[in-house]
């Protein structure tokens, strides 16, 4: 929960997350972007009887030979990935399943640019106009944390957001806050706010 998983490469499957051998993780409020897998599942790969549950997660701009965002495979040991209230680059077409494996699609799947502040500079905060704001699921069984990846209240503007970042009006910095190092200060706020 609450992870930003970016810029990873796998020479097999699962550039961002690789689920295997009868695991059943709950993957909640993560941002998984810019990862690559040589084989399958640039974002998430699951094989050998895995049953992951993905909720409130951004899977964006990942790449793989099969299933840029999600891959489930091995016909002899099928896996099923459940997903709800998540944002998939390329929508359901970005998922690939080997024979016998599959996808359980819940409510709230969107296919919209998450509008990160500056992904090219590794700033995966959500802008105030992101379609991921107030689009997440909440309630019993979703294992939501009380706070996001940097300590903001998880339900800040009415309901949970999709991704590791919960949109909140705040200042933040990137870099190392130690003497002699440079930091960048950002501000998440409404347009025109001083």
C-alpha cells in the first residue's frame, strides 16, 4: 500500500510487481508507472496460481512484450487478478491473459491520463485536475491506510483517491534536505492560489 513503483526493469515478468507461487496479495493505493518487463506484465505479473486483488492503483505507461500493464499466465497453473477503482493506461486492452487465467473486473476502472505533476522529473503527485481524485473505492475489505505515501490523510476531499498520492493542498519537497544538497519545493493547490 502507498508505494510509488517506477523505472524498474525485469528480464522476465513483472516490471513493477511480480506475484507468483500461490500468493494472494492486496495491492492498494499504489502508483506503478514507467516499468518494463521483457516477457509479460510491465506493471503487474501473476503466475503459478496467484490471486492478487488490486484496488485504487494507477498502472500507467508500463511496457512489456505481453500485457503492458497486467499479465496473468501459465495454463497449467492459472492465476486470476481482481481489479477495481484503478486507472489503467490503455484500459482493458493493456491486460494479457494466458489460457485458463483471467481478470475479475470490479467497479470504477478508468482509462484517463492521471495528470501527474511532472512524471518526467519523477514527481508523481496528482495535480488538482487529475481524474484519479475522489475516484477510489473505500469501505470494508479494501485495506485502506489512514495516510498516503507522505503522511496526508487518505480521505482528504470526500473519498479516497486512486494512486499513492492523496490530493491535498500542501507544500512538499523533492531531494535530500541536508546541508549542501539542493531540493525542489512544489505546491499542490488550486489554480491561481498564492
